[in-house]
C-alpha cells in the first residue's frame, strides 16, 4: 500500500524541482528570487510531509535550518540588488 504522506512529499519535491527549473530562464533577477522563494517553500513543505511519513523529527529540524539559511540568502541577494532589474 502506498503511504499518502510519502506520495505527497514526492509530489512536492517534483514541484520544487519545477520551480528551480523556472530560475534558469527567469527574465529578471527579481523573477529568479521569487522562483527561488517558491522552490524553498515547496521543498520545506515536502520535507514536512517526509517528516510525517518517516516519523522522525530530525528531518523537520534539518528543514528548519535549510529554510532559514536559504531565506537569509535570498534576503541578502535582494538587498544587494536593491530592487534593480538586470
């Protein structure tokens, strides 16, 4: 029998990969940042589903650390560009 939470996690990881693929052809830097934020959010939701499927909190802790590091990186990148389109 297929685990529902594992299936949801796999679907969310596929969607996060699609959002990452959107980063490459993004016309402006701001479009790339939005796609990256969407990919991070979807990947963290996938990690949350994987935490429920596996039943271990270690995955959840790593998802929180992953999200904080990635979101700080995107905030820093947006601050460096100061809203300029390139």
